[in-house]
C-alpha cells in the first residue's frame, strides 16, 4: 500500500501545483487506494458509496412521511427470534475461537 506522502508526491508530479482542488482531491483518492479494496465494486471508487449514502438519506427523510398514517407493526416475535439467532451465532463463534 502506498503511503500518503508517496501518493501526494505522485499527484504533485502528475498535475503540478496549479490544479483545481476538486480534481486534486478526487485523483488523490484514486492514487492512494488500499490494495485490499480493489476487488469490491463498492470500494473501487467513491461514487457507489456516496450513492448508497444519498439513497439512505432519502429513505430516512421520505419513509417517516410515508408511514405516518399507517398503524404500527407488531415486531416483537421477529425481534425475539432475531435475538435467539444472534445468541446462537455468538455462542458458536466463541466456541470456534476457543477451540
């Protein structure tokens, strides 16, 4: 993995000092990429993750308006099942770590 100083020096060599800040920052993100993230679609470039965050924010803003006139759902049985499954998975992982 390239260090930050190596990435900065490469960026300065390629573009020089008279560069728009947005272009400079974007190229810096592309140059200083962690090699462990090169295979994942969501981690190759910043755009897919920014799109996911934007969709999340839209959902957080729009969903309460859509649900304000609807009756609440009873999620207690689902939450109980979820908690039991998490306890079982956590117990299994603890056993795997200690054996």
